[in-house]
C-alpha cells in the first residue's frame, strides 16, 4: 500500500520541470566557473593522504625524540638528544637541567676516550651558552647557575674518587672548566666565589703534593 | 571499463568535455532531487545548488575512486545532500508541505485522488527526520541500490535495509493518524 503510494509520488517527482536556463545554459555557465577552479589533475594528492603523511612524520619525529633521550655520546641519536635539549634550554631559558644531563654524560664516559671527547665538547658548549645567557639575567638567576655549577663540581670531585688515573685526569680537566665558567658568571657575589675557588685550588695543590709524596 | 568510468578517468585528468558529458548524464536527477527537497519557495536555490554540486564534484574529483567501491551517483548525491543541508540551515528549513505540485496532465478521473494521496504522502515525508526522508527519496524515487543509499547517507548497507523497513512503517502510521 505505502509502496504503491510512493510509486505514485515518484511519477510526480520524475515529471519535475527543468528550468529553461539550466537546460540551455547550465553547462555553459558551469564550464566558465570550472576555469576558476583548479583542475582535478593538479590536486591529485588527496587531502586524506596528505594529512596521513603529515601525521606519520609527526609520529616519527616524536618517536625519534623519545628514543634519542636514552642515547649516549657516540651513538647515532645522541646529536638529536643534544639538539632537543638545546632547543628546550633556549626556549625556556633553563640551562640547569641540560648542564646536569651533560655533566652526567661526562662522568659516565670518563672511561671511554672517544665518547668522552664528544660528551665534554657538548658539556663545554652548554656551559658557554648558559654563561652567555646569564649575562642578561638578574642576580638571582646568576646565583642559581653558580649553585648548579658548584653542584657539578662536587659531582666531578666525587666521581674522581671512584675512577682510575686516566679518567681522573679527564674529569679534572672538566672540573677546571666548570670552575672557570662559574667564575665567569659575574655578579655581586663574584669576589666571594673567586676567593672560594682560590681556596679550593690551594687545597687541591696541597692534596696533590701530599699524594706525590706518598707515591715517592 | 564502462562509458561513465572512462568519462570519470578523463575528467580526473582535467578534461572538461568529459565532465560536460557527465554533467549531461546527471544534472536532471540532481536538479529534481534538490527541487523536491527545497520546495518551490526558493525559486533559484535548486538550480544554484545543482550547479554548485557539479562544481564541488569537479574540485574534489581526485578524491573519488571507483577502485575503492565508489559509486559516482552516490558521490554526486552526497555532495548535493550536504549542500541542501547547508542551505536549509542558513535559511531555516522549509517543510515539504510548501512544495507546490507541478501541473501535470494526468487523466481527471484518477487525478484528484492521486493528488490527494500524493499531498498526504508529501506531508508525511515532511514529518520524517531529514536522513529518513533522504533514504526514501534515494531508494524509491531515484531507484538507488541500498549500497548506494548507504554511501550517499554515510552509513552501513545493513543499517539502511533495517531502517527502510522502519521508515515505511512510520510513514504508514503518520498517514493513518492524519486521516
């Protein structure tokens, strides 16, 4: 019954009158408008495929970044890790976390010459960047950086105690560089710091001469 | 490869003549579909939407793929349906009741009853949800397969079959209540 009624209405539907304009000039009108639109052959790369490609690249980048965080100096993804940390430090202005990471890498690689070279190079680079950045910062920030560097010095000193002579020498070099950088982070408390450093150097000399005497 | 497939392939390569032939194959169907959905109150809208449907089809032709089981008429009607929905949102929906019947030359003896029946059915169709109304128009007036209706509406074929059964029952009830 209802199907029959629909069939009747369909007859009326099919008799819909076509407007004169559409019948005679419809295509002409459309053809002129098609000229304003990019031809389908030039948009052969479908939007979905493009979106998928972009998404894949983003996922790949994120995964690479995540994996690179576990890499060590000398490994393929280590430069990615360094670069991401560098970007983070520059954007946030926080060099403390990066310094800490690089310092740990220096300690971890002190037994391996090649890796140590790369780690110490990156550590030095981070120190230089942090020092440059600190020039424009207020006293509070400078003090924070000095404290962070002091902490690293202690870490190097502690690490030296556990390492062999070769590693000790390497770490000593790094320790010196850290102290020098700390001294260069100028501020009102600078003089006191320099005195601290001087005292520390004197203590170390005494220790070294003591060690030599013992060796003798 | 049938004739339409060849025309689509050529049109995808930027051949306007091929697209012109596609236009001639479909414009009448797209126009009456727009006209039936929009009624007579907006004189130029069905014509404009019909033209806009082909313009959009041309623009996004590269997205259409027969290899993925695409039906070209479903692709066109889907664009038309979306444009009709956009148009109705902008200008507030006009019920199908406002649709003015086209004068026809049906014999007088059967004419009056049929016209009354058709008016009642149109009124009932106007009371259906938009999606349900489209399913009926596409399946019964445009004689699409359930698979094509599903593609036009954007749902599964099985769901369409079940839905048609329910819509017909619903239509019957609406007409009964109106008596």
